[in-house]
C-alpha cells in the first residue's frame, strides 16, 4: 500500500517573542498560516526493511538527520513490531527559509505512517511526538490558521480567513534559527509583546479586510535576521517598493512574503520582482485538510 501526502509550507502572520525560558527556548506568540507551496511525500509500507528515505535535496539530504527519518523512527518506537517504510521526499519548499518545510514533512510522516502502520495513535499523542521533533511540527498536525504559543508547540486553531494570495520571496541564503534567536538576545533590551499584536491579528483575520490583516503583520525576529543578512531586508524592501499590500519575514527568515489583492496582482508583483533574480512562489493561504492530506 502507498500513500502520497502534500506537506504545505507556512508563513508567520505575527511572531512575538515574550521572553526566554529555562529550557533555552523563547516563549512565543504567533499566528501561523499554511500556504499552498508544498513538498510531496510518498510512503510505501516495507515491513522488516527499516526506514528508507529517498529524494530530498542537497540542503535536506535523505539521511538519518532528515526530520522525515526522525519522525518515522520516533513513531516506530511507539509500538513493538517490524515496521518499515520506503519514503520518497520531493522538496519544493526552500530549506533554512523560515517556511517550516522540514517540520511539515515530519508532521506528514507522522500522520501517514500512523495510518499505513495501523498504529491508531490519537492526535494528542502525535502532537507530543511532533513537539519532541521540533517546535513547529504540532502546527502542521493542525494546519490551516492557528495561534502558536509556548515555544510554538501549543497550538490553538483559529477561524480560517478567506484564501489570501501571497508572493513568497527567498533571497537564496539560509538562516539558522538558533543563530537568529541568539542575535535577537544580543540586541533585545526588554521584551515587547505587551500590545498582544497576535490577538489584534486574530481580530483582523475575523474582519477579513486584507488591509487590516496587512496592518497587523509583525515579526520580532526581523531586526536580528536583517542584521545577519542584508539581502533579507532588501527582499522585503523590494516587495514593498513593488506595491504589495503589506510584507513581512516568515519565522526566523530568510524568506519574506507580500500580501496581495488577487492572482493578477500576485503575478504583477512577481513580474516586478523578477529582475532581482529571487526564488519566488505565487501561492495562496490554505485550509486543512489540504489537497492530498490524509
Ligand atoms: O524547535 P526547533 O528545532 O525548531 O528550534 C530550533 C532552535 O531555534 C532551538 O534550538 C532554539 O535555538 C531556537 N528556538 C527558540 N525558541 C523557540 C523556538 C526555537 O529559541 N520558541
């Protein structure tokens, strides 16, 4: 039996850092949104063969470091048995771009193998295993639009806005999440977050006005990422110059995104950005279950 799953990327409509934690992570508040840009994974049951990952990319090689492998391994340890799977990973989501590709691949793996191996683990158990793999994995088990708190693993679904067109721009360099957080810590004087910009975004999403949503885009990690990599700042500035409704960085970077009015506006922005030579994706926000999602 084989299963194919599309694993969506995400953007952060807000990302507020509320403080540091005893475990070394940062306390967050964020609105996360799944988008139609996706990786694809095909799972084939292979009892007794162990876990074999194929495909991937130079930045996400199909070895034991890949979150797909680690998710499959963690799941196989939940129950005695000669579990095995052949997993083909087709990457489209840039790696080290703040788009959550590895986390989404891991979440897709947990859901697909839970089904293929007939483990019957409930969602809260998958959420726990997901959180042990990475802070963003639980979001992808919920998907759509959600608020993430804690270190990112406490996920509350919020009502889906109507689909929004976006242009994702990746300046072609990777940013390591721990490095961006370290830079943030070096520069922060006191933690913001008092205005609860995330709560304001949740209200703006319910209002469904694109301008209202755009007004509340916010990412506390932008100054740190911009200080580490000028091309990220330039990419955001170029999106604003190209006349998107609003723009922000996703996660810890290095990608940025612009909100646009419709598909024609998205294509116009992409045309205006093309001379800069960026990797780009014209896509939409998505609800889950996403196409191909199980
Ligand atoms: O959980 P994840 O593997 O995505 O985290 C990668 C790194 O990002 C952590 O080791 C930590 O340095 C940083 N991080 C953080 N606070 C968070 C999430 C991530 O400091 N809430």
